[in-house]
C-alpha cells in the first residue's frame, strides 16, 4: 500500500471527501472504484495518524521550568 504524500490534515480530508462523493455517485467502473476505495483507506489512516499526533501534542503542557509533562484533567465529581 503506497503512502500518502505529506499534506495538511485539511488537504487530506478534502481529498477524502471528494473520493467519497465520487464513490457514492456510482458512476465509476469496478476497477476504478477499487482503486479509489484503496486511496480513501490510505487517506483515512493518514488523517487518523495526524489526529493522533495532534492529540498527543495537545496533551502536553509546558511547566514553569519549561519541561513538557502530561496534562491530566482532574475529576472533582
């Protein structure tokens, strides 16, 4: 499976949405549909990985001494 070229999350999402629209139209032949589906699945993984990476970055905060540490939400319930 070929990797997705480096692009922004938004670019990948737009490309994925275009593929989904095309697949939903039902106007493509079987071989093209299979190729588009494969492209879509690569984009889904790419977007998922980008989101996971962003989530990991957001879950880190700078402490007063400049070190990164995990951010935890306190549950006061």
